[in-house]
């Protein structure tokens, strides 16, 4: 198998794992609280108990960290098992570097503190601020820009993961 085929396989596995990690593995709590800050507190209502709690910066960072850890673990498990099933041996250092890129860029994007988040800042500086704030007509601009950000970095991570990869 040539490197392009290994890249395509790893990217496909990482993309599938990313969707699972973001939408199935991430808890409701993490999804709602990960952007909380002391300036923009988030009130979370536990769906099981109805209890309401208010969260600031520390809880927001912790929720985002927890989400990114489970997201990255999901990628490691799915990509690792998929690569093994396909007979691809990924070099451990390349795998660790790819997962570190995925983790770091995911955290940077998902700490969406209103007015201060990385994606909002980039969107505003590149003339996409209006699209970022769009939440109408069946669209959510922040969600779409978040997905595009993650897809781009997953591509970089897959390229890194192919470094010294071999096929058995």
C-alpha cells in the first residue's frame, strides 16, 4: 500500500472517530459548559434531576478538557483498531504527534468563550463574523466553521500519522 492510500485510510478512520467523539461520546454537560467563563457563565440543567448549576471559567476549561480527552481517545481507539484491521502499522511517535495536533486544535476551537474564542476571532478577522453568528434558515455558522476547522486539522494529523507507517 502506498502512502496516499495509508493517508486516505487514516483520514477516513479519524473523520469517523471525530464524528463519534463529538456527537456520541461527548456528554451533554461538556457540550453545554465547555465555553463557560466567569464573564459569560453557563447555567446547566441536569436532564435527570432537573438541578440547575452555574459554571464559570474553571468549569468551562475542565469540561472542554474532558471532552477533548474523550474525543482524542475515541480517535486513538478507532484509528488504531481500523489501522490494525487494514494491516497498517503506524509509527508510535507519529501517532502520538497526530493525536496531539488533534487534541490541541480541538481544545483551541471548542473553548468558545463569547467574544474571546479562537474561531470567533478568526472568523471576525477574516470577514466571516456574520456567518459565525448566523443561527437562522436552518444554518449555524459557528457549527459549520467549527467542523471545517476540525476537518482541516484532522487532515494535517492524518498526514503526520502516515510518517514511517508501514503495511503488513
